[in-house]
């Protein structure tokens, strides 16, 4: 099953930089404003590698990818980034407040290398579709830098909490020793890292993981791109990646058969507390002659439509009101927020059944699937290919932001949805099915820059 490896990570020298100034959120969660802030925070901020600024003069030779490679090379030469002396795994915890609540949770896991498997091997499972243009971008970056600076967030199942006890000294929250590194990010999430270099301990952790399946929580694009790169490099090297076996180092610890055969990952136990999935709302723009009331009337063929009234002083209800209304509705439901009014939609089972007939029952039961199939595709005429290409639809975590885009005229309608549950996601994935892209938003995100895996 899962094949894991320790690695000699490339890490920032904490005597040369303030770690809070150089780490970032994952590349696909970085807005232009965040990119500017990261650039300003430090000349050594990782943004210059994972999501550098483009220039109007960029061409096939000098571009964002070549600059990323040159930057990484310079930082290594300056020893801003230094390789670890020995292979290790890294315990990793995140303490955070669940957005919209006062509940504090801790999510624990560990960073290591994971062997790259084709989905057909039934070791690594995906749960959502991907965007082709994102994969092309990441492949260009990986080839230029020959480094993985960001982790893939992987789930596994272990009700006995064996790895947690080995790494943190306890099966419950917290740890029995102080962290080697602690950073608070811009969302007030506290990230802690413990280096685990004892070969005997590493062997125990790897043994605890060798019968596990892995489910991608975050990082589908990077996983699929890394797998593509692995296959390309295997062909160049004349290696059959299916039969290539790991090597052993001087301590008897496994090493990938060739560097590209593995990718840096954070492994989190799906049976442990601390996992939070947020909804990703859909904002639709560029529709011809869209009118909210006309949409609601058309929707009544497929849904029970309830208009959510304005406030007593005539203002549109805000995000908290709409989300509370949505949360109070059992079963599948979503809110359509338009400039002409806001509407709560609950499906008419018999009416939508023909539109979902080609899907499995587990797929057809998902809010996000019904939104895509019945509303986006059937009612608004946006094909699956159009949506996957990133046309007409934006994906937004914050409901307030989604409403602002509609109110400002930058979008026609925002669909606020409920989060997918962990059990729904596991049920879909382990049955070799996928949800629409951006169906889940695991919170908080893994910081980029805590450790890096270099291929050279």
C-alpha cells in the first residue's frame, strides 16, 4: 500500500530569516494582494519561487519559471536555504479557530515523502476534478526548479492513532516536547514543527503506515503534475516506474528508486479530531441578460424557491443571515444571491431525477453535484468543459466576498452552498468517483516553505 520515505529537506536558516516573513499559503490560495504582501515581507519570501510575478517582457527563455529557478539557486548558494544533515520526518500541528465560530481545534500530522502512484493502483485516491491550465503551470515550475516547495495534504485512516503516539508522544492533542519551530500565519493559525531524525523512530512510523491508503485532501493539481513528471523522467532514465524498487541508505531507511518517484506530503489521520472542511461558493459571471427574478421563476421547475426577504430597513440580507438560513434547511439546499433578490433553493426530487440519472446515487446526493448538473449546466447552459476550463465561474471561500462580487456588478449570481462532509468525500473517493472541482476547502492550509524536497 502506501510507501513513505524520510528525506533530507532543504530548509530556511532561521538565523538568517524570520520564518513568519518567508512562508506562504499554498500557491492556489494566494490573491494578487497577498502576492504583493509576500513580496514586501522579505526578499527571501518563497512567493518568488512558487508564484513569482510575471513581466510583459517574458518569453520562452526569461520568464517566471526561469526566475524561480535562478532565485532558488541563489538562495542555496547564499545558504539562506540549507540541506539537512540527515533524513528526517517532521511532525506538524496546526492550532486554529474554526471560521465563523469560537471553537479552537488542533490538526496534527507529519511531513515526509510519499511514493507517486497512478490512481489505477488504488493506493492514492482523488476526490475532485482538476483544471488543465493549473497542471501545465505547475509542471513548468517543477521542471525549471527541480524542487517541490509545497506539500500535498494526504488523509489516511488509523483508528489506533499509532503514528500520532510515536510522533507526538500522545494519541490525543498536544505534544510531550516543545516544537522546534512555531509560526503564526496571517489567519492566526499557529503552526508547529518537530524534526524526527531518529532512524528507529522513523522505521516505526513508516511501518505504521505501510498498509494505509492515501486520499488527497488538498493538492490534486500538484499530485497529478508530479506523477506526470515522474513518468517523463522514468522514460528519460530508462526506468520502469512500476517495477523500480526503493533503495536503502546507511541506516537502512528507504530512499526513492529515483528522485522524481516521490513527492513531499503531509499525512493526516482522517480518524483524528481537528479536520475542518469549509464550503467553496460558486460565483457566476458573464451571463447574457441575467435577471435574478427570471432565474428564480425558471428554477421553480426544479426547486422549491423561497425568497429571503430584505431587512426591515430595505437592505439585502448579509452573508450571516443567508448562511444561517441555508444551515437551517435540512438536506440538499443552496442560496442563489442576485442583485434582484436572494432565494433559497431546495430540490424537487422527481423533477431533477432525469438530470442526475447517469450519476451514481452517492454522486447524485451531493449538494455541489446538483448545483453543477441542474443549475450550472441545465439552467444556465454552462457545459462541464466550460466550467472546468475556468470560464464563467469563480470559486470563493468567503460568502461575504461572493456577495460583494454580485453587488458590485462583477458577477451575475452567487451560489452559497453547504460543505461536503468527510464521510461523503471518503465514500466518493474510495469508490473511484470524483466530485466537481473545488468541492472541498480544507482549513487551515498547509504552510509552504516549512521544508522543501529537492530533486538535485
